[in-house]
C-alpha cells in the first residue's frame, strides 16, 4: 500500500511513532520483525496486527482506528467521544489539525520535575491523514505526548546533558535506586549519571579511563576508579544493587559484558546504553534481539537518546 492508498475503516491497527531523525531506523526494525506497514508518513507508520515490541518506536498507538470525518467540528466530537486527553501528531494539514486541537480540552504542558511520577491519566494520539481521514488511538504506550517527557532541567550541577537520559529512564521505571544501595557507573565520565544516582541517596562507584568532573568526584557518595569497565570482574566487584553503563563500545561487546554479569555477578538491576555505530543491519538486529531475549528486560529508544538504545532489566 502506498502513501496515498486509502486506509481501512473500522479496523484496529497499530501506529508506530518514530523519534525525530530516526524514522528509517524504525522502518528497518519493523521490516526485520515482519510487520506489515500499510502506510508511512514520517514519523508515523500505520501497520496491520497487534503491537510488537519495536525498540525504535518512541511511542506506539495501541488501539488505532481510522474514521472519515466531514469537518473540523466532527473531528473534535469524534475524539471527545473516545476520551478527554489528546496529543496531535501532524503529518500534514497543520492548520486544520491546530483548529481541531483548539476544540479539545486543554492538556497540561508543564515540565516534569525529576522525582515526580509519570502522568497517569490516559493520553491518546491522533493525526489527520488527509482532510477527511482521522487516525486516532485513545491508548498509547507512552504517557507523554510524542513519547517525549520534558523536564525542568538542571543547568548548574550536572557536567553534561547525559543526565537527562537517566532521568527519563528512571521516570519510566517502577523502581529506582534508594539510599544505602550501591550503583556501579561504568563509563560514567564526566559524571552526569553519577550526579543523578547520588542525588537519590545511593552510593556510586564510577569506573572509567577518564576522570570525573571534580565537582562530581568530590561528592560524598561518589567513589571513582580509573580503569576499563570491561576489566572489572563481577566476582571481584561482589554484590551491587544496580549496574549502569553508558560505555562507548560495540553492542556485541556490551552484550558479552552483560551476560558475564548475569552469569557470575550478584546484580539484578541494569540500565545500559547500547551505542550503535551506523544503520542497523542483520548482525546488529541479531544482537538487539539477544538483548530483548534476556528475561525481564526491555529495549527502548528514549527521547533523550541519540543513535542509541537503552536496555533495562530489573529482575
């Protein structure tokens, strides 16, 4: 089906929404997973069947439907009849979409303070595929518009912006480090992640070949060790509560390290960045599939990720 082919009415579909600049990565992943894409207009992919666990999808419209609408007013009424809160994702018809939004109840646009829970109220998503075709889903995978939380940023204390990745990941998780727990921070220089972890009251051991920013290194809950994260043997490290990794390395090497920790270590909680060197090809997808296959884990593209994914395991 081409971009201009009519979409099926009254049929449940799934819409996958890519992050800005990463639609091609999502397209390759959906093809790898055998998903039948009916139509694509970046950042949206309209697909047949039930949702699949696509890591490059920043948001997934779980109950998407297609409806014909005669007017702006009818579009707004159709949406309000399904639920209250909506996020618009224009793929064209920008003025008409804005007029629909004006007729919908307002949705809070306040920035999130780190530590506060993610929104719990349902947030649907919609787009106008053409002037009289509405695609809408009252339920989405992410609680945030476009799958992207916006935080009240700390522009003073962190040494770089990497802390935003960890803020986002911990906001989405059902648990986070607490006082008294020990966190390994692998590849943590200059200290953005260590800053976040110690702010939660956890003890942090950061291992990197490069030193931490002095402001972070001198924090009372932070210890540092100069060296390679891959040289640390789990049996020597002993029991740790969390393993965090933002190490720059090939995905295969990170997978090998994770497997070693799972086999020999005493850590059950992991938050690791999977750095990708270029477009995903067959070998890369095989490695990503291996991450996904680890029981109790998730692989996702956070809105603060670049060309990388975040792998999480809590149990």
